[in-house]
């Protein structure tokens, strides 16, 4: 990782927004349009990044949001006016649940990127509406996904590291499953919902509180982290890094891939 980020506050962005590309990464599981939300109001100067188009490959055997090819990711960044040497600050209106995916993808490929702490709800300035003229494409060189930052389903079978389930606790326990084929969790995983990284205002807890939260359940930079489809798990990955505990690996396919194979075991209830 690099020295910038993984979180910046609104005061920092207000002072430096002319030096960075601001990315609006809104996406909703309930079918609402992230682009429509962007048009209704976004941080001045922000570009919209489509999760399904640029931050994921088509859903399939690899889950609901597999990583795109490096070339597709590079094309999306280029068309958004993001160059390889530029700094990106990303936000959404879900506490960073979605925008964290872009930040993680950029940081793991050696780019300067951070999540806007507090997201859109914490932004103190007036919002801009409508769509902006398409930015001038920028040069963004494709970078292969680093195998040291991700883990596959097959590798999980022989793991020695702590496995973190980032979903809501009721999904972990198998009480509800609104999206994926089966309810429950990967056997041996511990429940560490990403939402508990935030305080009542939607901002991240202080670094020392995040550190205590993760260390209390044995989580450090050697952990393996998953969620429903490899998106909200990035929130935990960035929080663990912000806590000074290192950079865990992401199981990209996550529960959407694991639960789709009836041969893979599923656990119900508390682990």
C-alpha cells in the first residue's frame, strides 16, 4: 500500500479537491439507480463510477461481483478522467460500503486512493446536480491483480489465517439471506460486520477503537476477508489498514460464489 489514505475527512478534501479526482460510487442492491442518485446531487466536480460496468466482471461462477480484467478497469478509470498518477477520493451514501471497492482496487494496484470518511451525508458544502460533460480520457496503465491481495475459494480450504465474514450478523447466522443461493456462513469464519466500523454519524471510529475492535477478535493483516460479493468486505479491509494492522486478503467471490456450489459446506448459527 502507499502512504496516502486509506481514509480522508471532508475538511481535507475541501482543502485539496483541486488536486484529486473525486469519484461517486453509488450502487444499490434494491435496484435503485446509482446514476440517478448522482444526477440528483453529488459533490461538485465528482465523476460517477459504475460498479457493475467498471469494478466487476459479469456475475457467474465467480460470484456476483468478480474482479474485472485489468484492461476493463483501466478503461473505466481512463474514461472517468483518472490517470495512473492521479489521486482519487471516493464516496457513496452508504458509509463507504460500495466506494470502498474502488479504493481497495486502486490501492492494491499501487495507486493513491482514499475513502471519504463520512461519505456524502458528512459533506459540508453544497451539492451539484445533473451530469457533467464527459472528462478528457486519461492515461491509466492496466496493472495485473496481485495474487498476494486476494484469496480463492480453493485456498480457503487449507487456510491457517482468521477468516472474517463482513456481512450483517443475521446473514452470517443464516437467519436471512436476501440475495444468495444458501443462507449461513463459511465454516470457521467469525462475524465482524463492516457496519460496526462506523459511529452513529456514519464516520469511521478512531483508529485506536478500530484496532481494539479487530484485535479483540484476533484479526490482523494476515486475515482473509469476505462478504456477500466482495464489495462491502473492502470496507473492513480499509478499516483494518486504517487501524494500523496491515493489509488482509480479499476473497473476491465471497458468499455469492461459495454458496452457489452445493458441494461446499455451510455453517448456520454462531461459529
